[in-house]
C-alpha cells in the first residue's frame, strides 16, 4: 500500500461510508415498497433487497479493513502492516452479480423465465470467478489472460440482454419499454466500468492516486449498479403492476374505510 495524504485517505473513507449508508437505506426502501406491487413482481424486489443487504455488509467490512490498513504518521497515512482486504469485493460480486441479472429477467417476464435466468446467472458467476486469479496476480501477463477469459461470459451476458430482451420489450407498455431500455443502458454503463478499472495496472497506472481512483470508482459503480438499478427495477415492476390491473390505492381506501 502506498502512503496517502490526509485528503486522499479521507476521500476513500467517506466513499465507503456513503456506499454503506446508501445500501442500508436502499434495503429498507425495497423491503417497504414490495407490498405496493402485484404479487408476481415482488420476487424481483426481494432480490434487489438481498443485493443491497449483501453489498452493505461487505462495505462495512471493507470500511473496517481500510481503517486498519493505515496509521497516521507525520501528517500522512502510511501502511500499518495489516493488508487491505480486497477479496471482499469478489465475494460480494459472486453473490450479487447473478442476483442482479436474475432480477431483471424476473421483472420483465415473471411467469416464463427459468432457463434464461439460470444461464445468465451461471455466466455471471463464471465471469467473477475467472476474474479473481487475474486480480490478485502480480504480473500483467497472468492478469491479461484471466481478464480475457472473464470477458467471454461478460460479452455473452451483455449480448443476451441486448438481443433477447429486445424481443421481450415488444410486449411492454410504451412507458415500460422506455424504463427497460434505460435499465439496460444503466447496466451497460456501470458494468463496463469494472473491466476498465481492472485494466489500470496493465496500462501502468499505479501509486496513491490509482488506489484512490480505483476505490472511489468502484463505490460509484456499485451504488449505481445495485441501489440505482434496484430503483429502476422498482419503476418497471410498478408500471407492469399497473398495466396488469393491480391497484395499490384501493387497498389504502379499504383500510381507511375500516377506520371510518
Ligand atoms: C455490484 C457489482 C457488479 C455489478 C460487478 C460487476 C463486475 C463486472 C462486470 C466485472 C467484470 C470483469 C471483466 C469483464 C474482466 C476483468 C475481470 C472483471 C471481473 C473485473
């Protein structure tokens, strides 16, 4: 670990703190709003809640590991000797990335989804597993090789979501179609960020600035790809619940009627 200036250390520290708070708040939101949706769309909301719960826990651990990895000495943060544990991220991805692809399939077609969700979730897990040996490798050749292998399932997932879901989109309401299209774009923009960060050491980026950029960058991507994406899933589920004739308002009126 290179030594960091106080603002550099604090920026990462605050980014972890912000990410933890966002995941925690998103968890409460997804749990509370699921009952506003038609029953067939609640599964997708539960998956969103699980994703941010798992990520929130890992952010808490990453945050602790970051604090322990540095000590303040002479106005700079220097390595304490305890390693910063980056493996938490890969364990987190292994659990959350398959859930993220599954929740999209579930919200688009809750009745007929089994095979596609399973294939995409398997590809997502494979992508993370193949990336890990490269992430911890010290030489760029090994990093490039595993990175390449990991990119194969990555391309498969992105290709399938863009072609396969294009078909499914034809059956949606016009507003639903816009929401699904935006969700796919959010997915592409955020997921595309991870392999770029992975490439930085191969491109020769290193030192304190690289450590700060990688950690803050992953925080932004994670908040958008997990909490922001979950909000989009909620918007789609809400739109489709309405299109299916589900009225949440009527249940409120009924409750008020009982009080009357
Ligand atoms: C919430 C976490 C998410 C959405 C993580 C996504 C991670 C990826 C899309 C990672 C992809 C990678 C490659 C395509 C090649 C290099 C290795 C990875 C694992 C960084």
